């Protein structure tokens, strides 16, 4: 099972990019930037890869994850996020309401 996790993550990232609705969908309360609930581990997180690709395509992005505090990231976890989304600090918000109020959605 563990051997298929990375391949599964890649498939989800590709599926997200192929659906135009994914670019405009409002945030859900259960979405997390971190790899899994209860952790700030960002390594191998498919949402970090999606964020990186969206930013690369010039899309606006705001991020909220109650488990992730950039000032507390250490070691390989810190290096990973600095390499993949080095300006994530300017994208992070303290609460989901900030993400929603600062976002514009079109139908």
C-alpha cells in the first residue's frame, strides 16, 4: 500500500489540473496543506505540489492549515517547503475566514 501512495498523489494532482472547476472551487474546511491531519509534515504532500503548480501558472492562491506554522518547521520539512514554495509565508492566513474573505469566486 505504501509503495503506491506517491503514484496515487501524482494521479490526484493530474486530475485536479484537468478539471477547470478545481481552480475555482471554494476551500473546504477539511482541506490541509500538510501530508495528514495532526501533523505539519509537508513533504510529499500533493497539495504542496498543486500549490506550486498553480503559482507557476500565475494563479492566485491563499493557504490555511491550522497545523502548519512556518516558524516551527524544522529540518527536511523546512527545506522541502523552502525549495517548493519559498514565498509561502505571504500566502498563509491565520484562519479560514481570512482565506474566504480575501478570495473572489466566479461561477
